[in-house]
């Protein structure tokens, strides 16, 4: 099936507001050995992250295939913040009611943004992270008496439409780089989360420039590092056994569950190196970017920047690119009184 003319026009209108974010070159922070770092300002998308690109593509495909029907099918999604904001906003614009499952201990600015778009927020238990949102989603979908028509787009497991959206991002980077008189990208530095930006952008850059991929994870929860390199390599590099627990790099470093995101698993062999980052390291670079480059970016973006700086110490005259996924305000605690109910 294909969308009706008025729905196609609506999707096209929203699509024009998303993407085509600036690609800039680092100017004021000194990079060692004549290396250069470029960054894509994805926080300039309407809800402040690259997920706007994914959800407009994903929801359009679901509606086109009549898996969801506007003003009729209720939707539900999981998030640690950014995906939920994109989902909630687009549901409101496109005529869908929705619920968003998010850990209750994420920064409250994230919950507030999602609620501002009219979504019902379901808080999964604190200190459970990815495990908590997955189990809460399963419980929500099992309640057939109450939620028999509820549909989950499941962006984190989508291997087609979200990846195509991230390939669009990769193509933009290729076009932008040429406009900056740069003919190659040697390294793509990517946070290791559900794997959509890792895969979509990574595949485009590898095809265009034979770009190497550097993955970034928190030292406090090196999930993909251990899957790829094992405990022995970790011990050799860090002198201790790995630990898995809470950390500040939301969207990365899953712990407490055996669930593997399919796009991350697909790209595991394509990752050339994984750099693990401590809280002190990303906090330092967050301040550095804000005060010297005037880039007030989120924690994961700052962690990727730290990783790029570290990798730049070992090479000469190379070009790095990374994504500034979101802005620093998304990590603010704006309320001391979180609602204790699961549905808020």
C-alpha cells in the first residue's frame, strides 16, 4: 500500500525539518600531530538528537504498510531519553497516542521533554537501566486485556528503516566533507549503543573512504569491549577484571541483561578499536568543548571527543569525524520531586 496524498504531504513536510545539520571542524582546541576533527551537530534536529531522522523514516514505513493507523493505533516505545523525545513529538504531529518507557533514574529533563509532547510516561525501575525498560515493555505488551491493540515500533532492533536514516546521515557527512575541501575521513568515532548510527554511518564512510571505526563505551560497563576482545585483553590493558554497573553515558554500556542489539552485533567485527572512557574524562572534555569551542554537548558526545583526542595522539595528519548526538541540557535534573508512580 502507499500513503494517501494528504499523509504523504504531511510526512514530506516534517521530513524537510529534519537533518541537513551542520558539519564543522574543530577550531580552538589543539589536536596533536596535525590531525583534524570534524563533528556533525545532530543536536540541531527538532527534538535535539539524531533520532528524529530514524523515527520519521520508521513511522512512515509502518504506516505505509498499514501496520499502524493514525488516530487509531496506540504506540509504545522504550528509551533512555533521546529516542523517546523524537518518538513522542512525531506521534503528536502524525496523530498517534503513545506511551514511552524510560528508567525513572535518568536526568529529569529527559522525562520532562517527553511529557511536554503529550506522551504517557511509564517509569521502569531505577538501577536496572536497559534490563528494566525491556522487562517493563514485555509486561506492558503482555497485558492483552488493556493493550490488545498497542504496537511497538522497536527502533532499537530495526535493521532497515532506522539504518537507512543513518545512511542518509552518513551521505550528508560525505557531501559536507567535500564542501570543506576534505577528501577523506580516516576515523569515525561512534558511541556503542543500539548500533543504528554505528552501522548506518559506518557503512557509508567505510564504502566512501575505507574509514576505520573507533567505538566508545564507559569503563564502568564495557559490554561490547568484552564481547569483542574478551576479559584477558581487558585485564592486560586495565589491570583488573571488568565491572558492569551504572554509569553516566546514557544509551551505551548496557548491563544486567543478555539482550544484544542486532545492529551492534552486526557491526562488531567492523569495529577496529574500542576506547573506554571514565566519568572524569568525559566531564573534562564536556567543559573543554563548552568553554573553548562553544559546543554545549551531551555526555556521550564528550566521551567520543575524548576518544578522538586519545586516538589522535598515536597517528599523524588524519581526519576524524564524530556525531554530537545531543545537547548538555538533556542531562539536567530540573526537579527534586520525581513522581513515584509508574505512569506519569
